[in-house]
């Protein structure tokens, strides 16, 4: 089974056209949409969306997912000050988050993907009450996704309730116990080993092996090293602590058939963003070639 690499475009350049041109020049065929021209993808104007469509068509690129900020929000709907990237303030209630999800679903149809990346609300201690509320809201979101024929890819994110593989596995088992199969089919796991490692977990094998078999529908790639103080910094895939060669071999063995989408967060001092992104892409390409050899 072959792996195909993609990249979140704003990790390459803020200008969407330049990001796509560089991605294509580096041999990539897939991109993921998060922010474009300095705006969240959910806030782009009609003219910007039309321009994006023309760029993708010209370069022959496909869209892997709409990397939305949906459910990077308080579980109880009460505003909270959080240090988190790519969230959209002013949409704290669950109803307002569903309005964002409606926008994301329309972008899925427009750009030819079924995946909307979502999160699991701002982090708070796990309890039976929190679990019931979280699973209930994701169930409601799955009903919405079924109506719009999209799939919600739930990503592990350290600032959210579900930050590690172990937490993602616990959530998934709860969803499997509570939701009918037709609803569960509109949810999938977005596994980000780098996020799990940054949260303090041994992402592979422990985190990955905590996920129910067959639950992973989408994958983000970043690698992490931690200093003596425990603070995480990001490096090209294969150069950090995750153990990505073994992780990719396990994904291949387990039948994962989706793309591997780079979200490297790699920002070395004195190196331009595009150059750093190219280094991250090259490292991932070399690692995949090694795994597939």
C-alpha cells in the first residue's frame, strides 16, 4: 500500500497560490485548507474561493480536508481565554459551532473532499459528566454530518479534552458504545502522533496502540523533541521522538489508505518559511520511500 503526502498550505506560505505552486513543484499532489491569504478558510469571500478553485485546478492538486477550527471552543459554551492557534473567537456556543460546521460542509462539497477536521472542545479534566456531554455533542454533530454527507475527523490536540492517543481511544470506545453505526460512519479518528508526543505521551507505540483497530481515517505529520524543561519544539518527521518509521510501518500494516498530511510547525531560526517547509517535505518523502522500499 502506497502512502501519498500532502501539506497544510499555510505551513508553506501565507499566500495560497505560492503555497500551492511550491507544493506542486516539490512533487505533492494534495493540500489541506486551513488559512489562506491570512484568513481562516471558513471566512473567505466568494471571490477568494473562486480564485482558490482556479489555482487548484491549474496545478492539478486535490484537497484532503477542510482543516476547520470547529469545536476549538468551550464544552459548556461559556467564553474562556485560551492560548491556542487557529481558533475563531466569538463562536463559543455549540449552536454557533454548528454554524461553522455548516460552512465547512459547504466547502467540502466545493473542494471535493468529505473530511472536516474538528476538535474535542477546550481541555478540562475527564469525568463521567464531561464524557457524556462530549459524546452527546459529537453525536449531534455526526447527525449534522450525515445530513450533509461529510465525515468529521476528530483530531487529538493538547489544548483540547482529547490530546493523546489514549484519550482518543477512550473517546472512540465511548462513541462506539453510544452511537448507531450509521452515525459512527460520519466520524473518524484524525491521528496526530506529534500532538500526542507534545502532550507528554509516548505516541508510538503506546498512543497509537490505544486507538481501536480501523478507526484511523486521516493522519497529520509533525515530529517533536522536548528540552530538559519538557517544552516541545518541532523538527522534520523522522528526526524527533515519535519513532515515525515504526509508526508508518504500523499504519501500512494496519491497512491505512489515506494521505499523510504534513503540519510540521517547523520554524528554525534564520530559515525562511518556504525553505523550512521544503526541508520538512523532503524529510517526509525520504522516510516514506524508506518505509515502502
